[in-house]
C-alpha cells in the first residue's frame, strides 16, 4: 500500500464514530485512558480543539510536546497536533514507542512549503553564489526530511522562543545563514538582532531564484519564501483599527506574523510567551491577540477578569490542525486499545539520525 492509499483508507472513519453522540465517545476515551494508564500518552498542542485537549495529558507547543514524549515510558503516543510534530516526537522517542497521528490529513501548510527536493536544489544554487559560507537553520515547523538536511549540513533547528539565540550561534559558524521555511520568523528575529532588511534576501522555491536587488556580498540572511497560513492573515491595518477604538489595548502577536505587524504591535513572542504574558497581567488588562483562534478563545475563557480578543475577529482556526477532532481521536484510541494501530508515524532511521543532530545542536544551546 502506498502513502496515498494509506492516507485515504486510514481517514475514512467507520460510521459509528460519525454518528455516535459525543458523550458516548468521551466516555469511551476516558475508559481507555483509565485502562491503559502509563502505556498511553496523549500530548495536545495549544491550537487543538477543546473537545480534543480535554483529554491531553500535557499541553504545549510542538517541541515541548515532543520532548515530553521522549521522557515518557508510554508504549503509545497519540499525538494531537500535526504531522511534523508527530515526526519530531518519533525522532526523539525510543524505538519501542509508537507515535500515532489520529488523522494523517493534519498537516502544516508552512512545513509543506519546503520539500527536500526543493531544498537540495536551492542549496546547490546558493552554494554556487555564496560558496561554503552558509549555515542552514530550520524552524521546528518543518518536515523530518528538512530537519535531516539541516543536521547533515551542520545546522540546527530553532523555535520561536530560541530563534535569537540560534541565529547568534549560526553566525559564529558561518558568514551568512539560510532560514527555512518561515520567512517571517526569520526576518523578524534577524531584524531584532540588528540585521538590516537590505541585508536579507528571499529564496523563491517555486521560481527557483533569489529575490534581492543589491550586491550578493551584502547578503547576511537568506529567507525561504514560506509562511504560516494563519499568521500571514494578520495585518498592520487591523492593529491601527483596534488602537483607534481603544488606545489602552495591548497588541500581542506571534513572530510568524509579517514584519509590518510586529512593527506596530506592543508585544511579540512564542505561544508560551503569549500565554504567560496574559496570565501574569493584572485584572482588567486588555489584549488583542494575533495568533490561532482556538488558543485565543481558550485564553478568553481562562481569563474572564481580562479583556481578550482576536486581532482579527474574522480569523478561522488552523484548518489542518482542526482535522483532529473527537471522532478521529476516539477511533485512534480504540485501534490502540485493540492493538490494531493506524497512522503510525515512523521516520526512517537515517533521516531520524540526521534530524536528531539538528535538534540536539539546538538543545545543547
């Protein structure tokens, strides 16, 4: 069976899960968790639906959850996130653990914007221009293949929390860096470190060219032309509109947002940073939050003593993240319980080895 056949087959749920009342599915999940105890670990990403995260053993961002998975002795890790997150969990966990993604359609459009073929072709092109002066870095929101490519070529992964530290590290190794696959996180972080916008070029993997008007010798950062489909939709105009209506509101955004959004925001940082800032703010604080809608809604419910709203009230939740719902989770857990595993995420050993190098270089710093 090829990947496409598996993708189609494994995501056709039996009618039972589509027609059964949610309370029955919830009861079934609770029973399985209670029966399996430490043999089962369910990590849940902050962007998941409430109907799913209610069963999460740990909540966090992608790397937090992968690291948590690696510390557990559970035989089965049912990862409520997206594909690259489950891959990272498989890379960091032991060989006798099975990582399962409840719905293989739960992907990441950003991660999909950098394929290994595109990256290898880009690397050859860039080496011809810049010779051996480039250190590759990849956001953890990337496929295992890209992490492995970066690891094999001496680079490391980064998160939105440690991107500054890792970019500083990269510049100690090489004269310039290639930042995959999110141009916004790369641009925003590099700019905060004092690198000028005219010292940043953009590599377009579709047209296979470098977008840059100046002299190549002046390039310090090469940004991959990728983005988060959710954070890309926040705009500077939305901030201006909110500030006109209430100049006391603080705008806090994720660094995956475009550069002009961060310029006009009051605060920016990782998902954990956003959660902590709102948690630590005094009662009555006002925030307009530029990140995924499931998380914003959860923050609104969690902190009723504070005024919290989305920077874009018409924003939809992350479509691919929301592929995982109660029926898919219940079906996946039933299969685990009956020892008939589906959607097992297994990264090939060589890919795992090089990807782990990239992750370990980050963890060591």
